[in-house]
C-alpha cells in the first residue's frame, strides 16, 4: 500500500477506490460479532466463501465479514446488499440457496426472514424489522457496511476524512473547541464532558502527554465497545488520532480485553494498515504531526478498567487504583498527563468533526447529546446491541426495540450499569435515557449495559450476585472496599436463604454508607449502588429475608473469620 | 506429671513404637493442683486423639483417659486390669484392625507430622471454654465438631499422606486413590487445595502426578493434546517471547500473558526465568502472576471449561447450569479433575449474552444450555 502524504492524496485514493467499485454490486455482509460466532457463524462464512468460489462469482459478489450487527438474539445474521435483505438464523446448509436465489436471482427466501412473534408480520429488509426501525444507528450502522479487516472499506465510506479535516483545516484548539461545543460526554460511565478532560491534559505542564482508549469493558453484560472496536476499529483509531492532535500527545495506548482473539487481531491489523498508509507514525498525512499507538491487555480482572488502575497496568504493574487528588489527566501513565476515554467516546469524535457540533447537539436531550449504544440482555426477547439517541425512554428500548419480556412474563425491574449500577422498578420505565435523569432515579447508566429482569428474578439474589462478583474483583488495596463488600455479601447470603436477622437491613445501610465515603476508587464507592437502589425500591423483598426467630446481629460476628 | 502435659505427640510416638494402647490417668476434674484446667486440657487432647485414631482406621479405645486420684489404689488396679483385658481382646495394633504394618506406619507418620498443626488449630478453633466434663463430651460428640475436624484436620491429613506418597515415588491419581481409599475426585480436590497452599513444593508433586499419568499410558485419553499438562516448558519458545518484549517498559504483563496462552500455566521455573531475563525481581513477577486471574500457577487440564457467570447468564439460570457441570466433573471452579481432562473456571461475561446460559470449552461457545444438556456438551470432549 502506498503511503499517503497529503489531504489531496487521501481524497484521490478514496475516489480511486470508489470508481473501481460498482455501487450496484452485490455484497454479502456476514456478522462475525461475538454472539453470531458463538452460534457458529464461522461455518457460515466458510460456506459462503466456498460457494462463491465454486460458482466463480468472485468478481460479481463481495463477501464482507463484518462486526456485530446488533441483532444477536436471532443470529447468525447475514445481510445481502444492495437490497439490504436481512436473513436471520442462517445455517451453512442455507448458503447455496441464498447465493442462487437471493444474490443472483434477487428473490427473497421466506423462511429466513424475520417474523414478528406477536403480529406474525414478516420483514425482508433490515430497515423494516422493528428491532432496527426504532433505533438511530449513527456509529454501529457502519458495522454492516464494511469488512472489519479492510481499511479500504472504511476509506470507501469516508474514513479518515475527519482526521484530514482536523489536521489541515483546523488548529488543535479549534478541534478541542468543537468537541467542547458538542458537549460530548464520556460513555464509560462517569458522563464527564470529554472536552473538559481533553483541555485539562492539554494545559497540563508536562511536555509528554498520552491518550488512552479504554476498551476494557469488564462490566458483565456490556458488549457495545467490543461491537464497535471489533467491527470498526478504524473509527476508534481515527477518533484517537484526532484527540491526540487536539491534546498534543505523541503517544497513545489502547487497553483492551485479552480474551477475544478476533478483537485482538482486528486491532493489530488496523494499526498495521494505518501505519502503512501513513495515518500513524511520523508526519501523519504529511502534516508534520507524529503519533504512535501501543496495545495493552487487561488480563482478566475487573478493577483494571478503573482509570488509575488501568494506567498502572500499562506500566506493567498491579492494577491498584490510587487516590485522585491529582487527576490522571494531569498525572497518569508514568506520572505524565494522560487523557483516557472509552471506546465509544472516541468513536464519536470523527462524526463530530465531520458533521459539526451543531448537528451533534441537535440529537439528544438538553444535557446528554448524541446517540448511545446500549447492550440489551437478561430476560428480554431481543437481546443484542442497540443504538438510540439520548432522550429515548426505557420503555421504547425495552418494548419497541427489545420486543418485551419473553414467555409472557411481567417486567419487574430494569438494571443499568452492571455490578455498580442500580435497578429501578417497572413503573419508572418512562424515564428517558439521560445521564442525569437516570442517576436521579438511582440507575446510573454506566457503560450502557441494560439488564432486564422479569417477575421470577429475586432482587436480593441479584444484589447478592453482584456483591459476589465484586468480592472477587476488588483489588484489596483499601479496607472499606475489601472488607465492606465481604461483610455485605455475608449478610446478603443469609438473607437470601431467609435467615436474615433483625437489624440486618440497617446494618447493610450503615456499611454501604461508610464504603461510599471511605473507599479509594469508584469500584468501592459505588459497589453498594445496586444494594442502595434495590433497597430503595424493593425493600419488601429484603424484609422477607429476615427471620423473626433469629436474634439481632451480634457485633462480634462481624469480625473477619479466623482460619 | 500433670495429665494436661501429656502431649498428642507423646501419645502417637507410643503408638508409632508399636504400643497397643495408651493409658492416661490423673486427678479428677476440679481437683487440679495447678491452674485448675490441666485435666480439661487432657480431656480435650484425649477426644482429639481418639478422633485421630478413628480417622486412620485404628480402634479409638486404644487411647484411654481415667480420673484416678493418688488415694484410689484399688480403682487404679481395677481400671488397669480392665484396660489390659480389652487391649488383649483388640489384638496387636494394626493387626487387630486388619491394617498392613507398612501402611500403618505411613498413616501414623502422617498424623505425627500433623501434630504441630493440630495444636495450632486446636488453640484457634477447637478450644472449648466449657467447664464440665459433660459439656466437653457433648461438644466432642457434636456434628459441629465433626465438621470442624473434617475441614481442619481431615483434609489436611489426606494432603499430608498424598505428599508423603509422592515424595517416595511418582503416582497416578488412580494409584493415589487406591492407596488412600478415597475417590479420585477427592484426590484431585486435595491436590488443588495443596496447590493453593504451598506453591513450589506442590507444583513439583503435581508434575509427578501428571508425568505418572503419562507413563501409565492413560490409554483412552493420551494423545498429543496431553502435552499441555505434561510437557516441560520449552525454553526456546519462552526465551523468544521474552526477547520480543525485552527492553520495553511495562513488558512483564505481556510476557506473562503470552507464555500463559502458549503453555497454559506458569511453573516456578518459568517465573524464575522471566525474572532473570527481564531483570525484574521475582517478588514483582509473583505479584503480577498471582494478582491477575488469567495466570495459572498450577497445570490445567486438556480442556478448559468455562460456565459464563455474567449477570445476564445468571438471570437466565447459569447457577443451576454451574451446579450440574460441577456434579458431572466432580470438581469446583478453579480446579482440575483427576485425570487432567477438564479444568473448570467460572468465566466472566464474554459478551454472548444472547446465548446465555452458556458453556465455553476451549474457546468454543455452546449457547442456551440447560442443566440437563450439560452432559451432552461435555461428552464430545475426550
């Protein structure tokens, strides 16, 4: 691949790519997201490749192994373009028929299309399926359009034009200003304005600055970052380079999961391709801006997603958080100013630069702008990854997109934000998706994992489950978190067996209050959020776990067990 | 000498020397000349001693404690006559119970090795604060004591025996289970506990086990994939991985991660080598290797099985699936079964929530598995 040395060359390359491509040419987009691969889509991919080869259709039909389409529930998914015919639950045996009937014959195969389980209405095209119809897919829509392994596919849909615009038409200060004006808020959980964070790092006194992609995504049930990062790694990389330019960083780090081989491959490949094109390294696109990226992996521990812990891990040490009276944006990796943002936050940057902050702020609510990826899971008909504008109500997400609760059960509660989030009862599902509104009702959005619980799920059990997860994940550095969670778990365990004692609920409240104040990092500070919110809304279930016959808690029993 | 001074060690030394019975006699409770507690201490020692005898298959009656004050000469004679009569009826130690003399020595040796530990445990967990003989007897006959004894001493005893056997010669799990008379899954459970308690020494012995499995030609299962468990780490591969990352700051985690994925576990030799080559203190290497959950300090089975325990899978009933898998394999999360076929882990969420609950074997997902289907899934792996 030739190195690109200017903005003009980039545009010429893009034009060249597009002119070689017939816009009406068929292509088959086969989902290779984690869900579909788990369902055996690798065999479907091989079957398509063999079938196309057998019929010598290589010049007429293009196969794109894409990132997650989002509709994981009905996977493996295959989309036939340009008609956008959407097939679900495809098996390798269906492949010859799809190629002869649909790709060549332009006929829709009835048994493979989506049928609404309630109305029986069939939808052949992606845009007609209720799951997709109710979404606003800004970021993830590209997943079906590109082969995640090919940079040229990304170029073909306008990739790296935002980078070129930023480098040649804007000063770093202007880029920063645009992001600030767009009011892009961090998607990792805090919802802190990204622009302000960038500015802090930019203004920090040290010369060497770092930018970091947090793709750790340890939150159970959260799969959005993986969907974007695996499916469209260049969009994240482009955002990162733009951010580095605005901040003045010459070195970036990608911190992500080690246990997804495909994610790992796609990131390494994307970096390699970007380097060859001159989009990374010295003198990017001939602009004089230098920037390099290194990849680091979490090695299976939740707390390393916390910013200061993550930075310790990049240094090759134990991921133990540190107190943040000096923020990581001023003193982070190797004590240098380090700006860390979530995968989704970075992926938002190119479109803000391309389309402008005015367009961006037209989407969403007053204080939360743009769209948000949500990963729907738990007891819901359509689990998967969805993208909606801020302001969409939870009811719309659960019923219009998610298809409601399976097996005729009733919705009981909605849990947001994973092990450190909160649950709200069904009566509050008209709350809009908004950082502040959700925080107010006690279900902070976190990274966007939305868990649906039906009437059979017991809140005490669910909370106990989260605490059990967190006892294993607490790094153990500070006492309130390490010991506090253990004691909460101990109490919750006996309550879930119906052996709770009088005064247990008050004790739970007392411990969680101390943990909230005294813990070092947000893991400990928010570890009792699920407890607090479910106590707020489902106190009766806790009271049911208290046995009248058992004497009140004896303080001495709370001393750690001796072995 | 006060009966309270009769140590467990004395008692078992007597048995080791081939004595058929041990009699301890002394002042009545409440008549102690010293701290008024000596004879209660003796009572507790006697109860534990008898329990230990029972554990190793000997008649607990071989140890007897009687209250006889200095003025009770005739009672002393009566008791002694009775004791020797009973001992004669029981027969010589070991023979009476039908235990092979060599085996008996092994068991007694294992108990003797345990005594310092038992004394510690006794002080921490089994010390009775009661003040009457009846209460003592009641406590030592209770289920609570049985459970504590099993947890604290019973398991430890089996581990000590396993270690003693392994130090003599390499054994397969099967042999161990036959010699010890416990089930293979119990053996593997003890080995895992041992691995958690004292790494270096036990790793060594686990190697012996793995190696022996191989030699014995575990014919039904032995194939090339065995190498994950038995093969000695290939130094060249390891050196190459280290070399690739050398000189880069923060390379330690990368190196450990790649070796883990190559070798499936990190032996002491590997950790030493990394420490030496990267010039990082071993304590730092150990700190990282023990902190991150992905790193394993004991060998893994040929197949790594994970049951996703993420929230979504939990809501869909993963805990029942986990129970069923544990029953099928006879091991708990974090353990490896006796013939090194499966290692079980409870994987955190891997992002296939729509497939939940799921079992992941060697990276392959099996989605929407009900507890009843678990056997079907695992059957496909040899």
